[in-house]
C-alpha cells in the first residue's frame, strides 16, 4: 500500500474561489502536501491526462472543461492515501456524494465536480509525474 495520492482542484472550483477552502479540508483531513502548483491545462494536456477515458462519451466535454480555467495540481501524503482521499472527496456525481465530502460541498455537476483523486497507487504515481519532477517534492 502506498502513502501517496495525486489531486487536482478543478476549473469550476478555482473559478468559484474555493481553492483555499478545499486545501483547508484536505489538510484538516490529515494529508500533508508534498508538491503543489497552480497552472492551466491546454486542450492537448487534458486529452493526454484523461487518455484512459478517450472512449467514453463525455471525453470531449471533460477535456474542454478541464482546460477552461486554471487548476491546482498536488501530490498528497497520508497512510492509505488513495482510498482515504477518495473517501474525503465523495462520489463522482455530487448528488450521490456523502454529506461533508468535498464534492458534496463544492461540486456543481457530475462533470464540474471540484476535485480529482487518483483511483490506484499506480495511477497516483503516473498522474503525479505528469505534473511534477522528482526534485519538486518536499
Ligand atoms: P472520478 O473522477 O470520480 O474518478 P471518473 O469516472 O474517473 O470519475 O471520471 C473522470 C471525470 O470525468 C469525473 O471526475 C468527471 O469530471 C467527468 N465525468 C465522469 N462521468 C461523467 C459524465 O457522465 N458526464 C460528464 N462528465 C463526467
Ligand atoms: Mg477516475
């Protein structure tokens, strides 16, 4: 079991001014920040990052949305980080997310759902290295 996961605060949340509140929730939940940056994805970046979803009907919409405003990318550390962070953010569809989860509090739709969280240790490592060089980790 790895102790690291990868997250993005998504365009709807940065545009709505919720970045600070979401980072507070993450820290209050016991995660420590190993690396963090504010940046904006190009359409090509988003297509590459979400290549695993290329066959899904919402892929075009997802990539347009993810490149529409800045995002915050971060590598987080905690015991059992991947599962623990998925529990903190809640279900993909905010209408199904448990009360108190980040998506229940900040997401506006199934697409604009405030945060990304890696779904496995393997993908956490791949996604983290998409944004960060090893020397950028604190
Ligand atoms: P996850 O982010 O909870 O892991 P995934 O199934 O991996 O959910 O989907 C990746 C992202 O694609 C979601 O977070 C959301 O932004 C978007 N997405 C998922 N399902 C839909 C949909 O049915 N319509 C539009 N966008 C979707
Ligand atoms: Mg996913």
